[in-house]
C-alpha cells in the first residue's frame, strides 16, 4: 500500500469513528478557514532534506530509513 493510500485509510477510520465523512471534514475545514480567515493549524515549510526523504520512502524498495540522512 502506498503512503497516500495508507494515510487515507487511517484518516477514514478516525473520521468514521467520529461519524464524519471525508466530505464532511473538508466542509468543516473550509468553514473554519472562511470564518477565521486562516488555516486552523500550523503549516510549516519543509526543510531541504524533506524532498529526499519523501522520494526515498516512495521508492518501492524502501521499507524504512536508518537515519534522517537519506
């Protein structure tokens, strides 16, 4: 299972436990953005290592990292 699919599966499980759909959640997020005129959580720019780590993890042969120096 690819990382995006795993994240979606995990998030869907959490949302279902809260009796929410993905669509409900997006609607709630958009409502908060409109009301608060900001994204309701911290958004941080990735550092220079992040793209390399993501590429390494998305490589089908990569199961884990031994260090953060990808």
